[in-house]
C-alpha cells in the first residue's frame, strides 16, 4: 500500500507498534519504506507553486525558460537574469508589482516565497546628455544638459552669440537645418544609456539698413 500525503516541511509517521516518528522534508518529495512484505509506504510531497515571469512592457527578448517554473514549498530557487529588453530602459531584475512598487529581487537572487506569484521585469529609464555646440559662436558657453528617457524637458536657453548673426535654433549636425527652436521641449533624442547627443547652433545673418 502506498499512501501519498501533501504536506509542507514536516511530517509525523506512525509506526506499526503505535510509536511516532517525526522529521522534516529536505527535497521536493521524501518517502519512508519498510522491508516487511505488504508494508505501508508513506510518501510525503511538498506543495508546489508556480512562478511566472512577465516582460512588463518589453519590446524584445524571449525572457527566462521555462516559464512558468515550479517551486516547492520551503525550498529556495535562484531567480534567472531578466533577459527581456525594452527600448530606452535598462533591465533591473524583478518586482512583484508591475509598477515597481512591490518587492524587488536582483538577478540571481534567492527566492523563498511560498505561493503562486508573477514576477515582473523591472525597468530603469536610461539617461543621456545633450551637448550644445556654438558652431562658430564668438562668445558664450553652455553646460551639458541631462535627460531621462520618456520624459519631456525644455532645452536650456541658448547662451551663445555670434557677431553679425542672430540665433536661429539648433540642428543635429554643423551643416544641417534647424530642428529644434530655442528652449524647445524635447524627449527621447536617443535610447542609449549614457549617450551624448550633439546639437549645433544655427545662425542667420543680420541685415543692416
């Protein structure tokens, strides 16, 4: 006779003579046996839970495999690396809440929770810099400006000047046409973390009458 019991981490096994034997389960399943013919074999099985990984707005990447994965009660598992990708963002492990307000877990962290759970890819928006080039300016200077992906921000007001010329706006190359006006609201000029975007002052000749 085989008796299967779903338990968590401990069991009590009653012997044929009425005495009791207790212990703890160290693996996903554990059994006790006897060499006596027609003996009862008791199998104790840990409760199993499901961990599901969610890309949470990812734009690429296949994510962990397998997905979902099973976890036995009371046993820890090592979380996989977040292999999803998202344009303009850097993967930052996992979170129990899609908005990132739950419990955070690093890639490779030991997870001990008991219960079904969805772990969401956690994202950090990339930051980048805009470098302002005077492009022939005769005076003035401007510091680099920091931006965060997906957040609109006004360009720093032009501080360059060029004798005999008026400022027309900003171009993305020294010889290009104006793309952005002075103090224009811009966002997502690049998706690369830590990148520098160059903008070039464009000048119109001042006419004298």
